[in-house]
C-alpha cells in the first residue's frame, strides 16, 4: 500500500493494512491536521519504505516525550510521524493512502479534548488521556 502527500513528492510504502489504527483528540493533533482529531496507522519501522524529501518538526508531548512529524518540503503534508512513547513504530495518516482500504480506528485517545459531536464508533479502546502502557 502506498501513501503520499498532496503533490506526490514524498511517499511511503507499507506491506498492507494494519489493525493498529489510533485516533488522537489532543490539541497538538488538532493543530497538526486542522481537524478535530488526528489519526494514523502504525507499522514497525522496518515495514515502512520512505521515498522523497521531508522536513522534520519535533514537539514536546504532554507526557514529557517528543513527537516528530515529517512533512513534504513542497506541499507541507505530514506524511509520517514517530514518537518517544512508542519508539519502534511509524505512524501514517490513513487519509493519505492512495487506494481505498478498510482500516478503522481501534483506539481513541485524549478523549477529554474530544469535540462533543465527534464519535469514533469503531474504537474498542477509549482513553480520557494517553494510553499509559
């Protein structure tokens, strides 16, 4: 499966769908996406092939770690993310995949910042803040 930025310069390839899909309602994800939440499919680093030039923005997290966002130098789309909380995986926003897929969120975090009209009905795990394990 291929995911790409708006202009196509930066793209990632992964082996296929994953069940590790997380929706985050924190303010930082809202700012990153311009929407009421962020979402991503998570893969082990060795399953993610990255091609193209990216810039990196690193921000602190509410739990004292860091979160790295990698975005296209041309169009500004965030194409992948990595953080210190789960250092072995790369997150890819599911809306960036070029082909239709059935990946759905299984986890919803930082729900204490969730807009009241947003419901993630496919999530089986809900956390008022970050998952702690």
